[in-house]
C-alpha cells in the first residue's frame, strides 16, 4: 500500500515525524515497509489479515496513531452511520444475495466532468495513480483514503425505462462478453458476477474488478450513477484469477470488506464529487441483504460464546506474552486502537470497530496488546525443561543412516517435494511444470547427478566419483513413506555396476534391517528403498553422534586457478578414461593440484586409412600456496605431452594435436 505522508497528515493536528521515523514505527509494531522514497512516499506491506482496514490512508493513520500514541482527528468512520435520501429514479436488484452483500447506488445530476483540481491530482500522483478526470479521480481518492472501492457510470448511457434506471447484479451467461475501460474484451467464465443495466440486460461492469466501457465517464457526461458495494471476497478473487485481471478494487474486495464500509464510502464520494464536479444528489438506493437494514452484518459482533464482542482476561494476556502488564496498560492499548470495551475483575469485553474483521478470538486481542506496547519490552525467559524427554529414536535412526553414508563419502541432498508426475496431484500447483507430490526420490537424484557432473568441484585421482544420497518423504495414494535414495557417478574410470548394491547390503547388515522394502528403483547410478519407522526407532535407540572422519572436508584455495587445454589423436577403440588417467598420473607428481579435468570435445576421423579418435580435455590447476605461472605449468604440460606421444596401443602411437 503506497501511502503519502502529506496525505496522512490530514488525520493529525500536530506535524508527523519524518517518513523514515514513521516507517521505523510501523515496522516494529505493525507491518514491513517495502521502501521509503524521499520524505513522502511510504510503501507499506499490509498483511492479508489487515487488508480489510489498512489498504487505505485512514487505516495506516490509525496504526500510526496507536503506535506513536498521538490522537487522530477527522476519522470519518467514527461518525454516525450515514443516512441517505431515497430515490425512485434508480432500482437495484441482486440475483444471488450470497454474492453481493450490499449494493448502494446514487444518482447525481448536472455534474461537470473535467480536469481535477491541483490538490486532488497531486494527492493521487503522490501514490502513483494517474489522474483521469474529476469524477473518476474522486472515486479513486475515496478508495485510497478509506478503503472502499467505488465506480461511476454515465447515466445517459444506461437505458431509462418509465423514468428510472435499473441496476441488476447477476451471474454471467454462457459465452457472455464485456469490454472493459482499458479496451480489452473478455469472454466471461461461468459464474462471473456482473453489474448490468437491467433495462437492456447489458453488462456495464465486472463486479468488484473492473468497469465496462459501455457506461464510461467522459467529458460529455452530465448525469451519473455511483456504485458503492460489497461483494463476496472469494468470488472476486477467483474472477481476477480466471481473467488474469487484478485491480486496486479487486485487491480490496478479495480481503473481505464489511458491508458497513459501503455507506461511508458513498457519503464521502458524494461530498467530494459535488465539491470538485458540482451536481446535485437526486437520491440513493441501499440494498442490504443479510444485514440489519443499516449495513451491519447480522451476528458480526458476536463472539464464539454468544456474547457481544470478544472476551479476554488479563491473566491470559500476561500468560501468553510472558509479561506483567496491568489493567491500565491494556486499557491504554484498547483506547489507542479505538476499541469499545468494558472491564471488570481484570477481564475485558471488547467490541472492535466494524472494519477490524481480524479481531474474532482472545488471541487476536493479546496480539494487539503485545505489538502496540512493543515485544521488545517483554523480558526473555528460558523455556522450562520438559518433564519427560521426547522420543527422538526415529529421528536418531535417520541421523545414524546419514552418518553411515557420509562416512563412506556420500553427500546429502535436499530436493523439492513437487514433481512432474506422481500419485497425488496438487489442486493449485505453484509451478505448473510440477503439478504433483513426488512418489519417489529417484527422478530428483538422477537430475542431481547430471548437474553434479558439470559442477563437481575437483578431481581427486583416477577413481574420482560423485556419491550422493537423500532421505525424504514420498507420497503414495495410500500413505506417506520415508525413502532413501543413493546416487553414484564415476567421473574417471569405469562405472561400478555393484557399488550401490554393496552399500545397501552393508547398510542393512550393520543397521539391523533398516529397509522396509527392496529397491523399487535400482540401477548402477540410482538406487531407492523405503525405510521402516519401526526399524528406524530401533536403530536410533543406541545412537551416538559420530566423529567427522579425517579428510571428509577440504578447504578451497584462495589463489586463482589456471587453465590449459590438450587434445590427442588415439587409435580406434581407445577409451576416454585411458587418456585422462595418463594425464592425472603425470599431474599427481607436482606440488600443485589438477583440480578438474573435463572432456569438451570428441570426434573420429579416418587418417591414412585408419580410424582415429580425437579427445580434447580442459585441465584446471590450482595451488594452496601461490598463484600458478607459466613457469609452473609449461614443464608439466611438456611432461603430459611427452607421455601421451609415447603411448602406443595395438602397435599404433598416440599423437598430441
């Protein structure tokens, strides 16, 4: 929510602190701040539970008042509930009362549409809004001021029948279309809630989202119909998602605005339009299904125990917060927040303002006390010791398996739970390419091995290899299971076909039959088994963390590495490993390291009637003592070249290119 310090100032008699000071106060007591620009713009990250009251300047001003303990003035939402003069020139009907909780329509005659006055234009532009005209700007200003979205229709573009206009709120019909104010045409999904001209049955707006171009306000407009309504939050959210159309209005509606706010929004916008565009209010129609007739939701202010408001005891507040606040401390918080309350016997009965829809249980009130008085004032206390130690045997069993594998040179992975395919699909996947929960770990392990080959940090010798493992939950249709997957890749030399099977056999032999099921996935590179909880608990009963084995970890060099390339012709049927092993063997004789060797090119060619294979390697050298120079590397490369040129296979000599 982009807020303007100058705009906020209208709610306070005394000058506000700087924008940075306001941002600090809000950060430590209410919301995170996205950014502060200059000494005016403060971008507040309002949380969803507070969006109903704080996606507006008035809501942020209320927070500043409570946090800084400075009185607020000119709070329009604390005035008496607005009462409007009725009119017979407008009729409003609602097809489904569960989707439109309140609809207030007003007819204003004789407006003069034109540019907004400077103060209004500057106010909107200060928070990144574009000025359109005085009528539209008035609706946007009120929305940004008190949080109620509003919309204005050109009455002359509506069909008048028997001297009256008629608005109907209804569901869209199959394949029904609408063109919005931006000129975009939408084919509306089934169930989209529309604002329609009932006399022509034509849609003039998407309820809670966007107005239609059919009744757009222009400089030729003289009579207008103003809408201030309350729509079902989940319906607006789903409509925005389906149409991929998000607006300032939909952002507010999808966070459950109260029907009471619609009346205050209508009062404010009618006064502002008359101020900036003239005109005369002919009358208002207020349709409030499921309310007490004045826009107050039936049962809105009843707590779970049936009493008015929400009850909380001082003892519970101090118990939850770990504080020692007094009755007067808590009363001070409720006064600063503008809560109505009664107190007796160190207990409080609180009726929050209608816009504070987040206050429904005692814990909500406790949170208000803690954040307003400041969590930093609560003394830290160590948690008491548990009467009995929790059973950690299953967890310890898992740790014991990890120790076993790490001791044998394996590195642990932790991969994503979502998968490209699985037995359980996600209703609303975060990533459309991974719409299911993983049914196994093998796919992730295979992907990890492929990546590891290209990013392996170093080659340690002819037997260089990558060994990985992961222990994680997999999701089957019948239940969740714990699974173990091992991955193995030989970088230089031949891939062992039995290494993983041997590790699993050792694991089961030494770890008292840990496997619940034989490998569902087993190959030379990846093996996966399911783990039995009962075996893990038994395994963990005698667990004692082991020592880190010598040589398990190695630091990296602080000196830059050096690169060299070498290519060699070899006879046909010569394997890549034969070449790389010779290079590694020569390099091991130096006082610096061959940190990595990668094959970057291989091709074959007939030379002098014989098939020849060319292998090209990139060599990465490093030292832990110095920066390597040509004087270090040239003699080594000469030795490698000589060794390769001296190699003969089946009577055919190799040749460095």
